[in-house]
C-alpha cells in the first residue's frame, strides 16, 4: 500500500508554497513562481496538477531555489509517472487538503447559491480567497469525484455525503486544522460583520463528566435538525454561505461590508491562471 503521508509530497510542498506566496502578495503569479524555479509556466502548471512527473533532478533544482536543503528535499516523496499507486497518492493528498482547508466545502455549498457563476474570479471574490486557491480546489474536488463539470461547462455537486479515504492520523490532523480555521474566521467576523449578519453566543455551564457524551449527542442532533430545516422542500434558494460552530458568521461577500466599528474587508486578488 502506498504511503499516505502526502504532507511529505514534493507536489504538496510546491502547491503550498505557491498558495502562501499568493496570499502574502496579491500580485504574485504562476509565471513569477515558474521564473523563480527556472521552469516553464506550462511545465510547472502540469506538475502542480499531477499531469507531469516530478523527477529527482527537477525536485532538487526547484527545492534548492526555494531555499530547502538537500536532505529535506530527499525526505519528500516524488510522484511516479502512472499507475494505481500514483492515483492513490494523489487522491489521498487531495482528500487531506479537502478536509483541512475550509474553502473546499464553501465552494460546494456555493453551487446552491443563486445566482451562481462557475468563474474562478467570481468565486474568489465571493468567499474572499485567491483565484489560485479556487482553481486548485476545483481540480481537487473534480479528481476526488465530489464535483462534476459537464461538457457544457456546468458544475454539479455529486458529493452526496462527504467521506475521507486517508489514514486516521492524517484525518485527525486535517480536522484540527479545519476547525482552527473556522474558529479564526468566527473571531474575525466579530470585528468585520454587523450583528445583523452574524450570531456569536456562548454558554457557561456546570455539568458532570458522565453527561458529556449526552451533551455531544444533543449538539450533533441540533446540527442535523438545523440541516433538515434548511433543506426543507419549501425553503427558499440559498443566496449566502455560512459557517456554524455556535458562531454563525457569513463567509460570502455579497456587498461591501461596513460595520458599526467602521471596519472594512480587504479584497484579495491574485493574478494566477493556474
């Protein structure tokens, strides 16, 4: 069986480095990244998408350009040129990313919002991420068969119920990362969004540890009943996407937001056509 610790994949490292640079510099591009690594933009794009094999020689060359040491580079897994093992590794990597970065779920939910545009720039602006993040996320969702793009270019959510297929340890690590992201966004929402757009409440209670499992079950039941309510046949078509973690906060930007504290959101753009 293939090693599923795909956080140690060289492709994963390249994707992460590109996303980090794009997030910190709104004008950063795939072309600029390719120039730094001394490879052609088309070749780099193919490597990032798993369409081109990353050789030991090319990994060493690009790794050194990124300031990595030879031992660090050698410790990373290289992708093969085909076969079930490569497919398994790529899907495991995609799944890890899916359950560790919040915007994958947000994009799937955004498909239910009307009007919806299957345009990376529109999606990026709508949920406040970069175009690069959208393109990479969409490719992952398609590969892992949660999203389908038909011949006419229409997008379809075919997830049914989201599942994972990676080792328990990585699943736990990815879930922790995801929950941290959601909580951080809830904290930011307190300063960014007016109270009419969110709900942040808490409850301080005394309980016996024997009741903890029942409390967790009741919270789970609440989540399910809330989903049933929102998905009832007579429910109106969604027009926004929210996070709910006992902190209800919007993650879509329909209009410029001005709060009572006079905070404004900073629009992030990235000129990357990856």
